[in-house]
C-alpha cells in the first residue's frame, strides 16, 4: 500500500481552533492514506501567529523549511532557523510563534497518528503559560538535546573529508553524526534516539545523478517529502516522477525503489515509523532473487 500527494493538492487549513492564531496545516499523510504510524503535514504559521502551549500523547517531529519560527519548549523559547529540526517527546509542553514580519513553514511528522473523532483526546492545551526564558538556538549547547540542525556541509561528502575546527558551529563529530554514503546516495540522520525520539526517525536523503535504491520493502512505514530536484519513484509497480512539494508514503510490505535519472541532485526529507529494528529493516528483492536462482541451479 502507498499514497502520493502532489504539491498542488497540499492545501493548508486552520488547525487548533480557539487555541491558535494564523496556524494552518496541510495533511500530506494520515489515516485516510492507509497509515497507522505516520501523520505527515506541512505547517504554516502566518506573520505574528501562534499556537498555545499544549502537549500530545504522540511524538511530534519537525523540520523547518522557511523562516524563523520560535518553539516554546518545556519552559524555554528557541528561535529556530531553516534546517533546524527536532522531536517533541510524548507529554512535553510546547507551543509555536512566528515573527511579526514574516510567516514560517515547517514539516511535521506525528507518530502514531493522532486519534480522530474527539472521543479519546490526545492533544491537551494548557493554561496560559507564564513568560518564558528566551534562548538562542545553539546546536553546540549540550542542553539542546532534543534539537538538531542540518546544513549543506553536513551532507556534502567533500566537506567532511577534512578535520573541523575546535570552535566549528556544529555538534562534535562521531559515528552518531556521520554521513552514510552508498550507491550514489547520501543519508544524513537528523532525529533519532540521540534526541530522545522513541517512536520514529527523521533524516535527509540526497541522490547524485544516477543514484539508485533497488526495489525493497520494510517492516515499517516511510514518508518522503521532496525539497529539491526530481526523482523517479516506483511503489507497488506504479511509477511516479516526484518534484518539490510532492509527498510519498509507503506502508509495510510496499515494494518501492528510487532512480535519479536527471543530471542534478535530488533531495528529500524522509521519516520512518516505528523506528527500524536492529536487523532486517531492509528487504531487497535482488538478494532473495539471487537465493532463488542459486537454489534452482543447485537443484538442476
């Protein structure tokens, strides 16, 4: 099972009536798509808009696409920048604000999907909060444990082949912050257990010209939101060309593949929910086809 939503069909609608001002959200993936774990959305906060303090019984992942939203998180306010991302753990109070002169946009992923119908609520708004401490967004501060920020240098292989300065404005290098590169594909983890996520992950993917991920499936759900370039995607034997603003979701067992047939890179934001198991999170057709052929030749 899979779902495709084109950019033109992503229409933001008012959200959290009575508890927000100028906040809109376009649902890209939800229960109507067949998802159980993935609610993907494009969030818009108009200039001067806000979302009151609240908490959820699900995890909320975010990635800032445009502007400088302020997240009021657990009693502190952080002005974010494009590329900033993070997770709001279950039960943690938070809210959002936009600067007076400019609107902001971010992608969110909620997991598991919020309940519908209102019978069993999973979002709880709080009394008006007291003034909070303004805190600059500082990725090097160890207290920024639920946040991260990706820059272009973080996903460019050549920029990572030299040593960084001791005062470089990034988190210290380690296996946890490494870039994974294979088959013309670069994968940069953004949010996982390092930031306190327990139910999902969020990462950036970039394909070089000719980059390919051969047909495979997973024991989990994935979503993909295209930011730059275009890619040919195959899901359940159907082929799509995805462009900026398009979203794709693949359910458990959906065989899918990606091919960059252009002469430029393509980049998308990807999520997984639940989190991948320690082993067997990928099942490539080619590996099992190889075994079938090997066994058939052995048997004559």
